[in-house]
């Protein structure tokens, strides 16, 4: 196994880090205080080719691999979770799903402008009463002639007011069919009956645009059905494999930010006549951060290599997401502790890191969901990747024929 980065990947990291240091770091503290989302950042990322990192060049992307996407997410979250989240949703959840499941016509119409960053994509799965329990969703899409009539509501939608298109999941069959009655649709913001509303008062990611989207008799052309009727759950799970990968990579970047901030403070602050970094319990916290960083990065890049090889990676991606996000949350908590009273103030960035670190432990599958998944793999209740390396990244046996 090769643990080194290629020259192109090192250049990519340098480019993204330079962008973050110039365009995000100087302003993110104030954006966070004001709860302000800066819409200028994503177009700037697009100019660098970062909105379609691992989308093939024929569809407007940069044609890089999954671990290059991980690098982008690491470095963006080193600046703040907000803009990593935007790339995760736009690229991981939306564009990569269009690449895998979209028709050629859909790719030409929606994927190419998204990969170029000319249009922004988002993802609509969660509802007020349906999170981990996807089958509890209430949104419906009833076929009438050559359209579907979409009604319902989605919540905790990143880029709710900014995205141009949304991947939306709804029941097209009797709800007694549960997962097998769900279908996926490409929905445009400009269609009559669509509306959105931002959520205020969030604990963290305050500079991110997060909220609700509503559908009131929205007419969706039948050609905007993604995949086939009843394949929505499979599509959602495939999308989440990519989304979880980007979240895990972002968590690595947040651990990196915690280490950088804590090391700087350890050298600057003295107690009892010496730098606080000389105290063993502070060293223990720094050492734990470093261990979490290294272990998380290895888990992320192992999942990335499986993705690059076209192999099933649900188990590995789940483990990376679970562990990296937990390590990031603990690292942020320790970073605040190292800073003492100053860590409780927004004079230093670590209190923002702590607030931001909580959401990734919940979204893209809660800590508890991933714990259960990992246990079920070990116990044999879920099929191990080793039994069929070329299975697509979802759980339903019926999907084996569609690679």
C-alpha cells in the first residue's frame, strides 16, 4: 500500500490551503458571529476546478480521484466546516449521484454545469419526522400524465437558499412498501410551488446556509426521475457512501485545525514558569489529537482507495466517518480545555471548532447508526465486502445487477 501523495495531490493541497488561508481564515470568525453565509466562496472554488474534483472531464469536472476529493475536504474544513459541507453536498451527495445514476440527458443538462460550478446542487432526504428512519418520510410524488406532482417538506438541507437543483426523495408507491416505494427526482428551484427557509439559531456551522425546502404541488417532468421508480432508497444509500466519505475527510481537517491552534497556544502560554506544552496532561491531549488525526486519515484514504478501485466500501466508509467525527469532536473539546478560559471565548477559534464538531457526529448517519452497522458486519448480519468486492455501495440484494 502506497501512503504517499502524488505530485498533483501535493499541488492540490497547496492550492486549497492557500485559498483557505486567504479567502476564509481572515473572515470566518466574523461570518460565524453574524451567522452570515458568503455566496462568493463557491464561485471562487469553481474557478479553481474544485466543485467537480472527481467528476470526469467529459462531464465538466477535473477528473481527479476520490483521495483528491478527500484532500479538498480536509483543507476546507481546516478553515471551517461551512464550506466543506457545501462541497460535500454539492459534489458528494448530488453530483456524484448524478454521475452514477443519471441518464446521459440528465448528465448533460445538470451534471456538467454543476461540475463546472456554474450551478449548485443540494440533497433532500431528511424530514422533520424522518432522519435515520428513511422509510418514515411523508413526501409524495404522484404521477399524473407526463409529470409527477410533488408535495412535502425536507429539513436540515444545506444550501437550501443557494442551490439551483435538489435531489429529492419521495414516495411514488403505497407507503406500506416502505423503502421499495421511494423514488428520487431532480428538482429545480425555479419551479412553481418550491420554496425554502433558512434555519436560525444553530449551535454550530453558523455561517452555513441550512434550512427547509417545501413542495406544494410542484410539477416534476417524468424525465427528471433519477433511476427507476422504487430505486430511491438504493440511490440515497449510494449517495450517502460518497457524502460520508467527504464528512470523514473534513473531520480529519478539523482535527488538523485543533492541533495547529493548540500547539500555537501551548508555545505562547506559560504557567508555573514554563510553557503549558511542558505539562504532561497537556501533552496527553496533544498526543491524543495526533493519534486521532493519523488513524482517521488512514481510515479515510483506505476507503478512498476502495472507491478508486470501484470496490464496495460501505463498511470502510462508515467506519471512517464514525471514528473521524468522534475524534474531531474529542479533539475540539481538548483544544478548548488546553486554551482554558480563553477557549470559551471567540477570541480564539477553538470554541467554534467545538460547536462545529457536533453536527458531523449526527448527520450522514448518527454515531449510533454507524456503531450498529459495524457491529452487524462483525456479527455477520450484514454482508462483508470481502465476499463480493465488486458490489455497488448499498445493501439491497436486488441492486447487484446494476453496477
